[in-house]
């Protein structure tokens, strides 16, 4: 059984601005939801029942993204936990426990790979903690180049758009220790891809900044990922918001997509 507790921590990093000069070329209104607010996918029904369906247990830093984090030039790092206990997500039986955005992601799929569930639950955490709504899934986001790195989700938080890139901190065979070398390689690659997708996203879908959601197999993986992130230079971090959530309980489906 993996440990369930996670100590909340906020690191306000650096003061580094986004590094890609082409990212600003999408215009002064980049990242603003124009002409309409993001669709309220989870509006409360007329009978007054809760707006969001029953979910699994979220702990740690939830509901913490303020104006400084969402629009400022500095990167930030947040920690939390998602505990499935003995009740893993089963599809399609548990779709009624997801937001409408999560269900749409399940139905649309992604651009390939075994990462649908990690992307869905990263969105669900943002929806429940930060009020995010789904604007576009991975295959719907528009770019100025055909051959470019892509982000996984386009969401709305308030009146602004945010790209969301998702990864998993895990080791094969499962349960083996995570190394600094593996964590550093993963984070550097994903953050570089975030800069590339930000530079090449179309004006129609341009976001204010990106959120990098990391789901970690256990505490050891989360701790090593955090240490590797802390050692990165400001240019690599850019202005990206990083969230590291440890999953616990019957969570292997997150890492296998089974």
C-alpha cells in the first residue's frame, strides 16, 4: 500500500518570463475567451443538486490558482493527491462521476498513446479545483504549423484560455525507484514541447499560458520529480504552472490505460 498523505507546498519560482519570443506573436488578446464565456459544462440543475458529480478524494493544494499564477510571468509549482482507495474508475460504468468535459475527452480520445485516463483525470482535477471548463480536446486545437508539438487540452478558467500538457511520473517495472536522470529528461522534454506548442498555436486557440499536469505513481516519484524541477533553469521553466498530484489506491489504470 502506498502512502496516502501529501504535504502541501507552493513554490513561487524565479521571475523568469516565457522564453519563446514567437509566443507573443499571437496578439494582445491571446488567451482571452472572445465573444463568449467558456461553456458551463457543469451548471447546477434546476432542483439545486450539486453542480459536480461525486468524485474520488482530492487532497493538497486545490483552488489555489490566483491571478498572479494564472497571468503572471513567473512559473509556479503546486502539489496534491488523488486517492481512488479500492474504487478505481471503470469505463463506461463510472462516466456519471465525471464532468461533462471529462466525458467528452473519453469519447473523443486523444492523438495516440496510452494516456487517455491521465489526461481525463488531470482535467477533472482542474475542473474541480480551479473551475476549469473544457474548450477543445487535443485533436481539435488549431496550430499554424502541421508538424509541431501539441498540447493535450484547451481549457477555460474564468475568461481566459489555458493549454494543459499532461505527463505521468512512473517507472517500469512499476514500483521501482524513480531516478533524477529519468525525471530530468522527462521534465525537460515536456517543458520544451510546451514552449514549442505555445509558439505555434493559432491565434484562434492561443492561450494565456500553459499548465503542466504531472500525475505521480507514488510519493517517491513525486519527490524526485519536484527535485528535478527545482534544478531546472529559468529558461526551461518559462512561465508554466506545474501541478504534481500523487495518485494512490487502485490507480494503476492511470498508468496503463486499462
